[in-house]
């Protein structure tokens, strides 16, 4: 594995939370001799102002020479004809086909459930988000939902491999009773791939029932895998069960490269105030360390975050405290 990762600070609160994550990384590196170097890459609004594009070619080249990327939130312009957002460009360029969102209860955090540990694996390149949308005339539009055997196989393998490391259960969320071509293909491939993983239990649930059960009986799930649009919706639903945006990390995984980023956006309303919660970024670093094989450092980081939250001495305003990003970061480092 390449021993360098790349870093995009991002926009809004991005630089604040990524600075925290890097300070935490330095502490872990000192203690566990992780040995990964990092390079900082220009992307997002700052790059747009300098180069007229949010992801200049030299940044893509620099990222290509690293094992993985720690990315802060970047602002995506919503004007007609504006370029794609940075994460979308990176997902396409590096074919990051699986989006992984852990949904794990954290101590001391107000949430609907205190005993959840679910992993949502979402297909990231096909479905309704493959970009095949057309205006037939000014009043009629159509979108094409793409589902391929190859796309399904690779994302299901990621889900089953993750389940092998956990409680060995994968649930497919689908709607094959209505989507008789696309989701039926996914369902068939799901059971074919499941035969490669004899120790993992494969089950299925219609996505609407799954959305309901996530609220009513979420403890029944270990790994949930589903296509792009369904996954987009249920992963936000699930993160609300355990305390929301400031705490939720994510990974985008490909065959040879991966990007790790907090789920939250650039939060312009609190940017520059020094009060952003850095935990989603710090837990994204934890996922990066696992990907890079630094298991000990990753486990220590997760324990440090959990201790910091249960002690409750330095909580940011979104967690009901009055601490700053820096205070919370210092506590995490103390607990490493
Ligand atoms: P974007 O357009 O970049 O997605 P947004 O404002 O639409 O930005 P978020 O940035 O995700 O969406 O923010 C939604 C709300 O959650 C805001 O009120 C924001 O302040 C809050 N929030 C998001 N991330 C954090 C964080 N890390 N710490 C504290 N509050 C946060």
C-alpha cells in the first residue's frame, strides 16, 4: 500500500474540522508510528477562485499518487451549467463504487437509540443517479435507472466482506416486486454473490419496509446494502437515529483508492466561529486508518472519541456544550 494519503481541507467549516483530524493524526502517529505521510491538495471554492475549476488537473494528479484521501466538505455551486461538485468528480475519476456509512451509537449523545451498530453500503455509480436524464419536451422528462451485473457484484462483495468482520449478516434493500428488471437483477446477483460467503447470512427486505424498520427495530440490522437512490435516503435516515450530522463519517471505496469524508456539508452558518464539531472528520480519519491497515491506531482513536463523549468535559454547541473545536480536539488527543 502507498504510504501517503492526500488531504483536501474544503470550504466553510472544512479547514476547521480537517485541521482537528490532522492534529489527532499527528498524536496517533507519534504513539503508534503509523508511518503515513500526507500531502495537502487544492480543491473546492479556493481552487475555483484561483484556477476557474474546483478540482484542477494538478490536484487530481497529486491525489492519484496517494493511497487515499481525507476530504473536508466542499461547496458545490447550484447554478445552471455549473461544474460537478468535487466529491462527484473524485468518485467518477477513481471509480469509487461503494459508499460506506457506519451508524453507531455514541455515549453521551442525545439520540433515538443508544445501542446501534449498523453499516450501510450504498452502490455509488448506477441507479437513478447515473446521469441518464432527458427532457422529452418542455413539460415531459425521463430518467433511466441503470443496473448492471458487474456493478451489483462488486458492491455486494464489499458488503459481504464487511459483514465477515462484523456480525455476519447482510440485508439487501430492494423493490424488485415493482422494479422487475433493475432490482430483480440486483436481487439475483445478491444471492449469487452470497454463495461466496458461506458464513454470512443473506436476507432481503423491501426498501419501504426497511425504511420503517430502521425506525422501529433497527437493532435487527448488521450490514444493509442497497442501490444508489435508496441508499442515499436510508443512510441519512439512519444517521438521524444516532445523533446526526456532526458525528457521521463516511467512506467511498473503489478497487484501489478510497476517499473518506464527514457526511455533513460546509455549514456556512457556523464557519469561522471555531465551534464546529470535528468528530465526523475525526471518525473519517479512523476509517482511513483502517483502510490503510493501521488497525491499532484506528481502534485507539475510536476509544478516545467514545471516552471524550462520555466524560462530556468538552462538547461543542451541537452536542449541548459550549466548547470550541480546539477544546474538543485537545480532549480527544488527551484520551489517545
Ligand atoms: P452544504 O451546502 O455545504 O451541504 P448546508 O448548510 O446545506 O451546507 P450542512 O453543512 O450539512 O448543510 O449543515 C446543516 C446544519 O447542520 C447547519 O445548521 C450546520 O451548522 C449544522 N452542522 C453541520 N455540520 C456540523 C458540524 N460538524 N458541527 C456542528 N454543526 C454542524
